[in-house]
């Protein structure tokens, strides 16, 4: 929430809520001496997270990026394979595909969800396509049914990038558990954090077993130091899992608070026709990981961010479409991505840490309105 800067409050974009339970579990993990990747918290975090997502299995990892890479590796996706990803996402979605040696194929977003456009997915499928990675952007679920339908007609794997959508539901079902596998991130700005950390969830026992094997140097505990292939060290630590488990126990409270914060933003900004807040489709319950708004085209988001910062309010631009970035633009096959480009150009995220109070949000919103009016009068 608020921290003092120059005798004024400063509102960061996101901040975790570390409570007594987190301190108790992490202290216990430290005291136990199990500080690396063995220890009871790793197992409990995995079990608890699988239950949370209503999946049979969960495999913990060092972060969300490697969770995605490990899933692709465990599924045998590699050179010669194409993987469909939205162009509007955090770069890790594509990095993991590139680590695996496969080719990311970018697809445009839908204006109503800001996520992968199912019709564009269908058009992007080729004989080399092996998988689709929908991203539940900023906590709002992608429209999964048509994506799953395309996947089953073309015999493709669907891996949900649920790094930002802890607790979000699609037609009443938890995101992460809708495709062949789902991955999560527990970075410090996420709804559930373990500092750094990630998780793969799946109902596929063979996939879970293979991911488990590969994430510990492809070594089976019963045949110590016998490695049948090159694996990875992608393990989470017991300390991180202790923090993650405490947060997971508080998940219903943290999710409810995020939704409350979004409701306060809607209450204080809802009347502004020049701000379009997060999507909220009738079939979805977003986790509202980030509180976002699309600005009118005439407003320069960078200038708005500078003015907000001067008033003690942190903000972030949207992700840059991956087909425009130096390491990934070579994967652009001349596609058109007008929706992703427009969202990226006009989008801003505002402070949304779970410790914000109604008063904080009221203050932030009145500042946003003032700054927007200033910017509009200058535009
Ligand atoms: C959509 C998306 N995918 C993957 C990741 C990667 O997660 P991590 O930072 O834990 O590696 C992130 C991280 O924020 C993300 O937003």
C-alpha cells in the first residue's frame, strides 16, 4: 500500500501482503534446515495447488517461465514445431517456446477479452502446429471453448499460461485446469507469491511424471546420479514453497480483496467514458491481477505516467506486442495484429496491491481523473 516518499504517500503498482502465517511457515522451514528443494512445504504446496485448480497433479518449479519451458520439453515439443501464442503477452510466453527450439506463431487479441482471438488461432494453424498457449491476460480468462474445439479438431495440445490468473474462472472452472496443462507464476507481484516460483498443473499423469523427472536433472531418486538424458534444475526451494503455501491458504481472502479493489475502481472511475476498464465477460470471473484502463487515442500514456508518478501514483504501460520486439520480430510472418497494437498503445495499469483500502483507491482515482483532464485539455 502506501509508503512515505518526500512526506507524501507513494502507491506502487503491486505489493504482496505477507502476514503472520507466511512468517510462521517460512520461519519453520528455515528452522527445519530444509532450505533447498527437499522438504515438506514443497509437497504440501504442490498438493494444495493441485486441489486449488481441481487438477490431479501439480509440479512446482523455480518460476513461471521455466514451468512453461518444462511443460513444452516434457511434451516433446521442439525444433520443427509451431506453437501459437498471443502477440500481446509478457515475453516469457514466447521465450519458453524459443528455449524449446520450437517456433512461436503470433496471433492477434480479441477486443472484448484482450486475450487470444479464437478465429485468428484457427487461421494460424498449419501442418506444423503442435500446441496453442492461450494467456489469461491481466487475470481475465481467454475464451477457451473455441480454442479447445480447434485444438481437438486439429489434434493440438493446449497449455494455458495462467501466470496472471490465479483463481480466475472460465464458465465456473478454474483457469489452469482447462487444457492439457496450465502454468502459474508466483513472482512477487502475483496474487499468490512465493518470491520467485512457478507451478505446472495437469490431469495427465504421464506429463506430470515426465515434468517431475526432467525438473530434477532427469534423475530418479531410486537411481541416484544415473541420468538417462539431460534434464534441468528447475526446482523450487522449501523456503519459497513455505511462503507460497501460506499465501495459498489465504487465497480466497486475497482473491476477494482483488475483486473488491476492482469494484472500487469501477465505483470511482466507472462514469468516465474516456476510460475503458478491465474486461469482464459474463462467462468469466477475472482475478483482476492488474487494474487496467484503455486511454483515449489522443492521450499519450507515457506523459500520463509521468504526471501520475509526480503525484505519487505508480503505473505501467501494457506489454509490447511480441511481433514488434527485437528478439521476436523475426517470427512475424507478415501477420496483422491491429487489436493487440491498439490495446498495447492505449493501455495503462494502476496500483492494485491487495493491501489497498477504499480510501486509497478513492484517492488514486481522483488523481487519475485530474491527470486525465489535464492531459485532455493539452491534447
Ligand atoms: C503471461 C506470463 N507468462 C509467464 C510469466 C513468467 O513468470 P515468471 O516471472 O515467474 O518467470 C509471466 C510473469 O509475469 C507472465 O505474466
